[in-house]
C-alpha cells in the first residue's frame, strides 16, 4: 500500500473518530485511559493501525461497520485502480492481482482478526463498562458516604457538644456550658436544622438554660446556707481583731479609740501586717465563686433582677432568723449565746459589705441600710429587754465590751451606729444603777456589821493593803513602832475606801472604749457617786448612829472615821480626775460630800452628847431622893459621885483622842444636861413629888455644890455657868427673903438666870411640904408666918407675870401668822 493509501485510511479513521468523539457520552470518556492496547498481527503495511487507541475508539464509538464499509469502498476503488493499472500494466496487474489476492487474504485475515478482536474488545469493554458503571455507582455511594460521614461527624460533634454541655453542668462549669449552648444555637444547629434530632436539640436549648439556671441557683442557695454558718465565724474573727485593736490602743493610752481611718474595702477585709483575711484563713474559708457565677449566668440570661430579688428575700429571711435567735443575759453561763447573736449580725453585714463592694448593680446600699436599720432597732430592743434579767456588774461589763467591739467593728464598714450609741447609754444607765445597788449593798452591809473599834495592823502585808485603800499619813516615830499597832479609824474605813475606789474603777471600766457622751457619763457617775457616798456610806453611818443599841465607844469611833472620810474625799477626787473622760474639762469637786460628812460628824458629836445625857438621866432616875426627909443629908448623894467618876473615865479613855474643844463641849453639855435633868426632876408632878421640904432643898444644895466643886477643878470657863440657874433657884428657896426676887436690882444681881415657871412649881411644892409635918411649926412664929406669906405672895405675882408672858407670846404668834397670811395673799394677787 502506498503512502497515499495509508494516509487516506488514517484520515478516514481520524474523521470517523473525530465525528464520533463529539457525540460520545460522558461515561465512555471515563474509560479513555483504561482500554488495553490491542496488538495487531496484520501486515506491516497496516502498521499504522496498530495504535490501539484508534481501533479502540472505533469500537467504542460503534463506527466499526462504517469503517468496514468505507474500507470496502476503498478496496473497490483500489481494485478499479488496480484493474486500470493492470490494463496498462498487465503483468504488473497480474502481479498486483496476486498481491491483491494476497492482500485480500490478508485483509480477510485482518478482518477476521479485527472482528475477533472487536468481539474480544466488546466483551472486555462491556465488562469494563459494567465495572465503570459500578465504579460510578460506587463513587456516588462514596460521595454519599463521605457526605453522610461529614454530616454524621457534624452531628456527632453537635451531640458531643450537647454531651459536653451536660458534663460541664455536672462539673459545675455553668458559664462554659452556657457559652457552648449559645454557640450551639447560633452556629452549629443552623447547618443541620433539617434533621429531627437537631430540631429536638433546638427545642431543648431553653430547657438546658433553665437547667443551668436552676443548677447555679441551687449552688448559690447552698452557698448562702453555708454563708449563714460561716458568717458567724467571720463575725467572731472580726470582733476578735477589733478587740485586739482596742486593747492595743488602750495600752498605748490612746483615749480616742474610734478614730476614722482611711481604710479601703480590701484593707478592711485583709490587713497584711496585723490582721488575717476574714474570709480566707485557717479558721474560715469563704469562696464567693458560686455567687459571682450565679450573678454572671443570670446576667447572660438577662434575668439579673430576678436573682437580685431572690437574693434579697433570702438574706432578709436570714437576717430575720438571726434577729429571732434567742439569747439570755441572765448569767455568765448564757453570755456565749449573746456572743453568737452578735457574731451572726457582724458576719452577716460584713458579707453584705463585701458583696456590695465586689459587684455592680447587685446589692443596693439603700436596701442594705434599710436592713441594717431594722437590725439595729431589733437588736437594741432585744438587748434592752434581756438586760432586765442581768444582775451582775461583771456580766454588764462583758456585755458592754461586746457591744463596744460590735459598734466599732461595723462602724469601720461604714454602717451607721448612732442608735447603738443610744443603746450604750441605756446599757450604761442600767449598769450604773446595778453597780450602785451592788456597792450600796456592800457599804450598807459593811457598816451594819462593823463593830467600830480601832483597827489594828498586824503585819507589813496588811499595811500595804491599807495603803492601796488610803494613803495613811504617819510620822516616822509611829512607823518605827512596828507591828502590831492600833490606828485611829476602824476596819470599815479602808474597806469602804476600797469599795468606793472599786466603784469608780468599775464605772470607768464601762466607759473605756466608749468615746461619745463623755459629759453625760461623767454626770451620771457624779450622781451615782454622790448617792453612794451620801445615801449609802454617810446614810449607813447616820443610821448606825441612830441605832438604839449603839454604844458610846462606837459613836466616838464613827466620829473618828468621819474625820478620815472627809480626808478620803481628796483621794476620791484625785482618782476621779485621773480616770474621768479626757473630753470633759469639768473639774471634779467633792466639797459637798465633805460638807455632808462634816454635818454627820457634828451629828456624831450630838449623839455622843445624847448618850452621855441619857446615861446622866439614868443616874438621875436612880438617885432615889427622899422628897420629905426628916433632916438634911450631911454628904452629897452617891450618884453624883458616880456621875463625876463616869465622866472622868470616858473623857480619859473613850474620848481621849477627841479634840480638846470637843472634850470641853462634852463636859459643858453633860453638866448642862445634868443641871437641866435635876431641874426637870425637881419640877416633875408625878406621885410622890408634889411636895418637898426644906431638908430636901438642903440635900440638893449639897449635891449641886459637889458638882460645882468638880467643875471648878476642871478649870474650864466654858463649864462654869452650867448650874447657874439651878444654883440661883436653890439659893432663892433657901433664902429667908424670897420676895427679893421681885426686886429688879436684886434679881438682876442674884437671880438673873431663873425662869418663872420652874420657880412657881418649886415654891408651891415647898409650901405643900410644910403643911402637915413638924417642920410646919417653924412657920407659926411671926417671922416664919411672914416668910410663908411672902412666898404665897411671890407665887401669886409670878403666876400673873407668867400668864402675861404667855398672853404676849400668843399675841406675837397670832401677829406672825397674820403677817404670813397677808404675804401669801399678796403673792396670789401678784401672780394674777
């Protein structure tokens, strides 16, 4: 075959392949690189057809019949050409025929081979097509599987996220869970929302949020319950820290305990130098995470107001529970219940302070202040109520210390404590009243049980104790005497001083740490101290003096004690000045107390006189005078000597330490009373004393003369005039001319001290005594008769004068009453 024929066949095949390629399906195209090259065994002239892809293309495009037809047409043309050529070149033609036959045979063989190859290729192609179809199907399935796997992976990731949300909730990581819920809702579910499970998850998202909300709320409520328990520990620790501060300031002599410091909220909770962290220490640990987490979750959910309202209601209930917690202040055994009550309140409001300052727009200061106002009102009422059962001053001090620390602790957290300061005033008043009662009772009991004998010091230890009560001023000679030695005052004096000083100390122990109302407290102390010293100490001494069983030695000892009580007032003033509130400038002055003690000392003097006078009255009552003796006594009565001896004894023993002026006055009062008692005795009108004779008057004269002789021996001008009236009456009764009393010049010289009424009684008794006895005979002579008539005349004149005197006194009294009535009327008119 010529090159032109080969080229023609190639073009023919190419045209067929080209035409078929434009109409081929997509599925056959996929196999273009997979058909196996067919090996041709045809003639070398057809070597160009060995390209397997051309034949493959013919068979693949079903153009083999056309190819054969074109090939047959080509053969016919060639045969015609051959025949033409043979006609020209026969030999060549014959040869060509032979060759052609050979070619024909080869062509037939080639055809058969092509047919076989075609069949073989068709068989293999169908198998490949089936495999390709299966491959395409498999690829579709693979794509579907991949898509499914991708979708499943996405779904599984969503399910995993959903599961992780549950795990996060179980692990209490609520914010992370809520963030995953938001991410799931906004990002992941939108791609698979067509699936039913995704729609179910979408529907469950509100439930999941509610579950998170319920979980954080439950944790928050559990935290609040624990806070209720731990707040007591926080309060206890805060109270201890403030108590230590107060103690340190007290030891540093800092009177201003409650100074305002620039303390930040963090500083209030954590003081790195001296204080423990109130909410994180070995004693208590409080984690605010549940609250903050709940607050954040509710904020994300847009329900902060609901949380705020719920929290406020729970805290209000807790506050109400704290305020209704029972406690007692009856004894020290119950004080722990009060500490617990106070610690609960302190811890509660410290927690509130921390929460308020660590959050925003959650805890309202107005709400907390209103709750605080309610709390302090209820607390004040509860404490005031329970104080009614408190009868111990030591317990009052402990209560006061707790309240002071309570006030200053919460004041440091910017809580208003003015009403609690009012509570302190109430507490202080009750404490002072109870303290006053306690020490009043001690003083009264001490004075009541005191024997009032001089105190004896037996050792140096007793002397030191005495100096703690009273600064005893002794000269060196007395100190060198050693022990035992007797002091001027009784045992009750230093003990009373200790009681008073302890009272002052206890009083100011209460004020310690309390810096308001200084003047009011000092005034209250002054009133209480005045009452203690005047009503109780001085009053008990006065009552003791007024006791019927009191002895003279005891009265004298009380007199000595009064002298030392007056001096002790100076020490009390020093003690008060040292301890009084530094904010007050009023000087402490107990001069009015001294005045009262001086008055009581004078009363003791009067009581000394009264006891001596009572003893004298006893002597006089036991005198046993015979009003109608037959003769005058030759010696003074024995009771007169007994009186003189008794007076000398008490002056030299019992009253030896009294000032000379007092002893002189004792003599004066004693003899003045003796004179009055004798005159009263002589003028009495009881049975057996209505008459007397001249011998009885002479006996009285001897007794009075004996007393006058003793008085002169005393060489005391103050006492000399005590018996003047009695002496002048006796002289008048014994005078032969009693009518001289009516002579003014004689009266002013000899009888100036005589009063009319006693003289009338004695003159009448003398007349009666000489009516029916032998002595009456002496009046039968003219002289005696004239004397009797003079006495009768004197009595008549004296009675007239006495009557006129009484009338003048009555007129003066009426006149005075009238003047007073007129003054009262003038006042009434002036008011109108």
